[in-house]
């Protein structure tokens, strides 16, 4: 789940033309909140459709794994 959070944060940073930075690794109970935040950031960055498709596939992959 943390890898997914980091990946989505990187997609958002790329879409905003900002440097990618590591997402702080907090306790596992914080991961759902981090996922919501980086997902909102990604959507707000208005990335190209291809990036959203990659992000959606990454979310689906983790969802199926869980």
C-alpha cells in the first residue's frame, strides 16, 4: 500500500512539474489517509489521461492483492 501511495505522489509531482519526494512512512493505520491525500493531489494536478489510466491500474492491482 505504501508503494502505491508513493507512486501516486510521483504521478502528481510529475503532472505539476515538481520534483518527486518520498512520502513519509507513517504507521500502517495512516496509509488510507495518505492514499486519499495523494489521490486528491493527483486529480487536482489534471494529469494526462494516460497517467490517470496508469494510476487506476496501479490502484486496481493493489485492491486485487488486498
